[in-house]
């Protein structure tokens, strides 16, 4: 996962399924049988499973540039074939290097010593790879791992655009948190169990298999799909419960619900953060789909829709505003008025704020809830500000407290 600090998160923390889960998914896919069909399958699929997140390199251009391009072309069906070629190209270079080393060892003077068969006392010829080298098949396996990355990212509430640039729509399953400890544990077990049992087998003198762990890898992948199915059922129940809840102040009567969203908590498939939109306000709640309890407090959980002001209109048309509103399906854009810091007091604002500066905040209601290490209520992740001067010109932008220079 990307950088985490207590109470404050870096710009990438809730924008990507953490990378270790991607790596382990690629490794399990390879061990499920692909590594028996083509040499370097485990290496290629492990790399390909995380390759789309190379778009994080856009952070060198600033947080808004990173935000604009994250889960962009590298997370699409159009980009996957080219990423697959790049991964196979890296593996091909490694293979060429290994071939040169093997030839150098064979022609060395004196030649490199060979291992002897303990039964026949004859030299053993070691092939450079245990499985045949099949570049076309390896490319296909890399594509499968790349698609697994898009699928995993779809399961959280940030979303992906797999059909971009032909279809710019964001799709989000919202069933698994960015870091899901149950999924992490299942994949880790699928990879480490064969190692543990291999050590035990070695101690009792059993012959070491060339390819180990196929059954455990299949188990891990099947458990992942089962977890998704379970969470999808609970997610739908949470949405159903949130849609039928009474919102607003006590005694306000029936208020129509326009739409509802549910976001996952890590670990507990029964606990969900929901947001319901009414004509005048949004109301957040915590839903327990097992007990069918909707926990919400009108004094704390209601957010009235902020008015549209000249400042919010300008901020929406800024670079950051357009990028944010293109992505966010539950935006809350608020004119908070003059900022309290003037000059360059970076302890309060990361950009220069001369007298008369107005700030407009951008937040997404789907992320405004507390989870371990993330205080989403007080400091919502994936939120930012646009600063305007007296003439309503944009003079600064920030995302998660980091300025765009």
C-alpha cells in the first residue's frame, strides 16, 4: 500500500488496491498451472499483476497530474496489450542474460563443475528453465495477470475505467476495501503453505517436486472469488436497508431518497458505510447487514447540500475541478470563504494565500468514514482545495494537502 500516516493519508492510499495483494494474485495465477506451460510464467505474471500502477509515476508532475492519470490508460483494455509486451520484453532480456551466463559457464577453462546423480554417479545436465520457453503463451498469461489488476481495482469503491478512451465511465464494485485482511491472508496462505509442507517433506526424505503449490494456489483463487460473492450479497443488503431508512431530523416526516451508495469496511463483510441523497441533504450511516441495523445520527451525519456560488462555479471549471468531478460520483463542493492564513504559512495551507483568497473544497462522500489509520470524517482522503483571488482567478490547487506547482 502507499504511504500511511495516522490521521492523514497520502494521495495514493485509497486510490489503489495495495500492491502486495496484486503481486500475490499474479503469483497464485501462475502457480495454478501456468508455470508448467511456459518458462518465466511466475515472474511475468507477478510483474504484470502490478504493472498498471506504474501510472503513479505521474506524481513527479504533482498531485493533480497524478490524480488525473491514475487508473487511466494503464488500467484499460486498450492499454493492457502494450503493457503485456513490455513485461514480456523485460523477461526476454532476463532470458538472454541467463543464456549468455550459461554459455560462458560451459566454455569456461576449467569448465564449471557439474552435479552428479547420487545413484549413477553421472553428471546431471541442468536446463536453463524447468518449463519450455513459449513467448506467445507467456504473453497470453501476462494479459491474464494484467486483467486481474483491473478486476481487483474494480472491487473497491474508487473504481476503474476499463473501456477508456472510448467510454469514460467509471465502474466501481465497492465490495472490498483497499486493503482487505481476509483476502491478503488467503493469498499469503496459498503461496506459503507449499513452502512449509515442502520443508516438512524434505525432512522425511521425500523427493522435491519441480512445480509445487498448484492445489493451494487454486484454493486461494477460489476463496478470493467466494469472498467477492459473499461481500456482493452483503453490499446489496446494505444498500437495500439504507434505501428504506427514514432520514432527516426527528419528526420531519417521510423524505424521498434519491439514491444510495455503500462502501466497505476492512475485514468485516457485514459492516458498511452508506450515504443517502435526498433533495436537500446527504445523510451518512453505518449499516450492519447481519443484524439489519442502520446506525445514523441526524445531529452528526447530515450534510446539507452546499449552495452554488461564483467561487464554486470557477473552481469547478479549474483543472483540478474538472478532473475531480470527472471521477467523483458523490462530490461535495463547498465554498468555505476567505482562508485564515495569509502569505506562505505552509503549516496551514500548502500554497501562497494573499489577502482576499477564497478556498473551495472538494470532497467525496464515499470516503468520509473512519477506518484504521484513516480519519475519514475529519480529514477525508482524496479531497482537495482550489484557491481563488479577489478577481476569482485560480491561484493554487492542492490534493490531500499537497500543492500542485
